[in-house]
């Protein structure tokens, strides 16, 4: 799947990075907690989040995230867009809530990476 596919599935708007929409996406993560993203995200993932601060861009860069989708029509500020452009990370926005957006991508075959065993 490509970032363009993600855009179309979610009916998302491109906020920046239109030139990088052909990048491949292998997994997805939905989280507003960057500590969870640091712990669980693998290479070439798309991050879905409602968190709008520069730490999202910095975390994405550290974890090789290829795209950030802001849910609930959240809008990053100019500084975030500048940071994302410097790091060649496309930014998208969708009106869907995180749960729905993740479900739509899952339904089209995008997974969250390795499933972790549950310990009771």
C-alpha cells in the first residue's frame, strides 16, 4: 500500500508532502501517546494521531514513520509543517475519528505489525 492509497481510503486531505505520496506503507499505528509509538512502531509505518505538537514529527523521524495522518480534522501549525517537510514526511488530515480510520485501513489490509501475545 502507498501513502496515496491511505489518502484515498480515508478521504484525507494532503496538508504537505504531496511529492512523497508514492512511498510504501507496511504497517499502521494509531496513538496520541508518543511513548507507545516509540515502543511499538516498526519501519515504514503510517501514524494516525490527534496530537498536534512538534514531538509528533520528531517521533516520526526517529521511528522511520513515512506519513502522519491527523484524525478529527486536527491541523498542524506552520512549525510542524516545516519540520515535516524538512524530513520528507507527508502530513494528511481526515475528519474520521482514530478508531474508524484505523478500522478502515485494517479492512483494506493494512496491519499494525507483529501481534503481541496477551498475558492474563
